[in-house]
């Protein structure tokens, strides 16, 4: 049986602010796409960073029978790959080089330079930016930069892939391309946890949904069951509805923000 | 897609080759500057005469001048430039700040304070032979400054910004201390101190060269071994961490290398402000940020700048050795401005 990621009474945060407080989640199975959603500042990025070991965490975090919190950063990075929300500010390396660096600094080492170059290019091709290989990353558009960030993250082939808003800067087509790639990665038996703000993407692509509200975990489960008008009102402060489109697929429609007076 | 892939691989190979050529050209340029340095001096020996004197040896006047004056100065220039520039390069990466250099973060100021203690108050470490007192003091204080920086880096939650600000605080603090010492110094001590702060290669000796060479020989391999990790750090701390790199340890090891390089160089030649800042920038403009090339290119451009500065320090006013610290600024600044104005890739 493939291992699951188990989050139990996990607490994490920053010096002056505990953001994640005793969070317990249902075990996350390998081979699935989990969407992590919630309003700005809910702690989505912080949770991903805690899972990857970037912010100190207490509690229990296990992958199969491995205790991730006790492992070295290098060991954990062999299993967990995190795509940060933003990256590459002021970096003049070319797109290809940024991926090569990721492979070169892998603890395993192993493959020859030529293999590494080929693998790096394969990763770029997978997100469709092989033609940008020799462009400096600081000369890319916001969306292209996001794709480069993604290519770099998936290149190492870790078992757990954490993506922080990989689609936020992408056009309509590329959103689909990236979410399809996410589904493919899961189909390879890897685990993907992806932060999304577009709940329709979550409805369409995610197997599971984790909703973080301002007071921690609000609900988790299959997206179609988890997303309700009550949830939208409570967590996001919006009036919205889920309606089946003409093809019978559920779509989320947002009508208005509920103003402070509670009108 | 396949075609793009093949093109990209070929393009990348060309990129790498171009950088190797650039590094090789830098090395050749140093050879020229070094020869020029050997051929320049108040005694009027030409390069051919110098080389002949060097090869044939003996105790003639020419051989003596070349062996004891010109060669030590030329070699020291190259080594000091290499050490300061490599230190600056590593510093700019680990602190993620293009303004970081041994000078701007107070390490040179600390060394100056150490030297000033020796000149003005005759304070020194017990047991140090007399002609080593100043460099020893300078070394201890430079090292102390870097250790303080490291302490600041180790504080809980202190980021690289804290580190830079702390370095700037050190800079002003030590400068103030030096000013106090200057205020109470005797005229003679003051003159020595001022001359020291201008940085000079005239104090070059073979013993100092040996020490510098050993420090470089020890530090450079570690520096190069960290090249990929340093490149990863350039992508951002989060990125480096996501690759499994222990960023704190990488930074600590780098600061250790920086402290050794800077403290040794500054101890022997005094304050040389510009090389540690400009060398890395020139390297970045020529070979980019892949640290396999950026680190050696920084080392070499520092060596080149210092070597040219050494030539100029003898040639500007014939018969007078102008303090090289002044010349680095005079040579480095225009060189730097030209490079910035003519570079192809914009931000
Ligand atoms: N480096 C930091 N230091 C201190 N507090 C932080 C830091 N980063 C985030 N926070 C705080 O932690 C809380 C959660 O932030 P986080 O980035 O996890 O939110 P998020 O859910 O990812 O939001 P967004 O949708 O805007 O990306 C916020 O209140 C934020 O102010
Ligand atoms: Mg976020």
C-alpha cells in the first residue's frame, strides 16, 4: 500500500504569530490531488511551508512510517517538493539553469551532466516552456515565471508535491494545461497538494478539498460536497451558489460580497 | 518541441563555452597586467631585463630589485585582489545584497581599528614579533567583526537584512573608534595610520605572500565546492531550502571563508575599498550568476583590478608609489561605469 501523509495536531507559525494551531487532517493518500483553499491570510502558504519544513512545526507529521519532523532538511527535500508562491525576483539565471540547479543540488547527485540537462529540458517541455529555456528568468512575464517555478518544482520527481497558487498568474488555456499536469503527476502515484483561489478549478480537478478559514480547518472532503453557499458565506464572506451547467457539471457562481453590516 | 529541445541544449552548451572562454581571457589579461607590473618601477628596468634578472638570479642590483621589490608587489597585488574579490562575491550571494563587500560591512573598518590600536596605543597581542604587530591586530579585529556578524546571523529569526544592517552598524562604530584614536594620536602615529588606511602594496614580503597563498589555496576549493549550492541560494532562500540545502550552514561556512580571506588581505595591505565590491559585479556582467563561473571570474577580476592598480600606482607619478587603495578607486570606477553602460542584458 502506498504511504499516506498524516497531519496530527500540527502547530506552526512565525515568531509573533502562531498561524496553524493544532491542525489535524484526514490522512492524504498518494496518487491524489488535494486542493487547499481559503481566504487571504488564512494560513495556506504557512501550512505548505510547515509541511515542507520551512517554518518550525510541532505535533506530528508522518509520511507512511516516516516521522518527517525528525528528518533532516536534506532528507525531507528528497520526498517533499514545494513551489513557493513567488520566486526568482531579480534572478538573472536562465530558465534552464534554474532547473539544472534544482537537479544538481539534489542530495542523491547521481546522473551525469548530460542526463541532468536532458531531464531539466524535459521538465520545461512538460509545462510547455522548452522554448524559453535560454531566457533569463527576470525577463519572463509573470505567468511564464510561474511556469518556470513549476517546472523547477516537478523536475526532481519527489513523491509529495506542494504547489502554492500555481495558476494565479496564468491565462485560461495555461490554467487547464497546468491542472492537467497536476492530475498527471497524481496519476503517476505522487501526491499533490495545491493551493487554489479558483474554486471552479478545485471542483473540476481536485479529488479532495481542505478549506482553511480564519479559525483554522473549516471542512475537508470531496469538493462537490464541501463547497456550499453556507461555507462561501462563512469562510469567504460572499453570496454564491453552485449550479449545474448545461452539461450537468457543477459550477460555482459568486453574486456579491456580503458587506460588514450583514445586509 | 523536440527541435526546441535540441536547440536549447546546443544553446546551453554554447553559453557554457562562452563563459569558459571569458574566464580564460580574464586569466590571460592577468598575465599581461602582471608582466606590466614587473616592468614598471622607479628603477626603469624593462620587462625583458626584469625577466632576465629573475631567471639568471644572482645578487646583482637588477636581480635584487626584481626579487625583493617588484615581484613581491606584483604577486601580492594579484593575491590580495583575488582574496578580496572572492570574499565580496560570496558575501553578495549569502547576504543577497549587491552592495555587500568586506568594506561596506565594516570588516575593513574593524581591521583599521586593530591597526590603529597598534600605531597609537602600542596595544598588541603578547608574543607577536614587532613587525607583525599591525597585521596581527588587523587580522584579529577583522575576524572578530565577521564573528560578530555571524553571531547576528545566528540570532533567532535574524534574516539577511538584519545582517546587512548590523554590518553597517559595525562600519560606523569602528570608524568612530578609529576617529577617537586619531584624535589622541601623536603626529607620527597619525601619519602611519593614515598611510595604512590608504592601503599599500609597499609592505609586501615573501612571508606575507606565503600566508596569503596558503589561505587562498585552502579557501578556494571549499568555495568552488559550494558553487551549486550558492547558485541555488541566489534563487532565494526558500528555493534553496526546497532543494534540501541547509541555508544557515551554507551561510556560516561562507562567512567563515569570507572572514579568512578578508582578514588576511586587509591585515597585509590595509584598507582597499573598491575591489571586493566591483570585482564581483564585473564577474556577474561577464559570466552571469552560475557560481561555477561567477566565483572564479570574481577572483580573477579582483586580481586583474589590483594588478592594474599596482601598475598605475607606480606609473601615474614616475618615481612615486601612490597608495594602491587610492588607485583602485581611480581605475575601478571608470572601468566599472563603462561595463555597466555597455552591457547587453538590461534588468
Ligand atoms: N514571514 C511571516 N512572518 C510573520 N507572519 C507571517 C509571515 N508570513 C505570513 N504571516 C502571517 O501568517 C498569516 C498566514 O499567512 P499565509 O501566507 O499562510 O496566508 P495564505 O493563506 O497563504 O494567504 P494568501 O492567499 O494571501 O497567499 C497571515 O496573517 C500573515 O500575516
Ligand atoms: Mg499564500
